[in-house]
C-alpha cells in the first residue's frame, strides 16, 4: 500500500515540487546569510504537503472498508490541512524590506534580493496551497460517495471554516497541528488570542479557501471533460 501511494501521481508531484521550493529558498538564504529563518519555508512546505499523504491513506482505507484506519487518517488530514492554507500568511515576509528600500527598488529596479524573495514566496505558497487543494479534492470524492453531492459541499464549507480557525491560531497563537496532544495549552493559547479580529480573519480565510477550492474543482472538471 505504501509503495503504491509513493508511486502515485500525487506523490510524484509532491516530490518534484520540493525542487523549486528548495532552490528558491536557498537562493533567498544566500542573499541574507545572517538570517537562517528563510530556511523555514522548506519546513512550512513540508507541513503543507502532509495532508496529501493523509488523504491518500484515508482514501485507501475507505476503499478497503477499514473504518478505524479511515477515521484515524481522516482526523490526521483535518489536523494537518490548515498547514497548506496557512502558507498564504507567509506573504508577510515581504514586509521584511522597509518602505525606503522598496521605494529604491521601484525607482532603480536593482534589488535582486527582493525579486528572489518574491519568487520564493510565490513558488512555495502556490505549491503549498495547491497541495492542500489536491488533498481536499481527494477527501471531497469520499464525501460525495458517502453523502449526497450537495451535502458534501456543505461539509467542504465546514472544513474550510475549521481550517481557517486553525490558520488563525497557528499564526497568532503559534500553535501547531501536534499541539492537539496538549489540550490545556491548546485551550489557554487559543483563548488568549481570541480578539474581535478573530472572526473577521476566520471568515475571510474561509471564503478564500472555498473560492480557491471551487476554482480548482471546476478547473479539474473542465480538464477531464476534454
């Protein structure tokens, strides 16, 4: 089973996608040797692609009608799925460069470091979000098989809402998927960051997730219909 998953087109895409992410990340790092934080982008991308493998495992056990294993990997998928959408918040790193440097760049167009950083963010974030959408589509197929088509979309909306909540506490409380094993810390840190801004952020990211997935879903349907 593991071998078939690793040899699947999804896994091959994930493995190949690490190449541009690593190359662009190393390029940014070389432009700013004193700041090792740029290497985090590879780690963030690694977390973003985990949902694909969780979805593949869940799908495999669903087909084999092994409910405990299916439920287990479905829960793991839900826990790690927000890591993919979370990558959209990594655009904050563009603020690393102050306004004066940005103005200089606009006038002279010689700030190569900013171009490389922008390329790294676009490549990593695009591929990370795409991986999340692929995994969501795999789970959506299961939902459509178990429930009606319309109800499956309602569940997709619920997943988007839960995911957006995960993105919020991940960004502002600095919580990770595995913090679920520390319920007291999870609860305390979540309550700490629940401000009036929280529902606004969560709503915006829920809409973004739904729109991105709808775009992906219908694009795939158009491609398959040709």
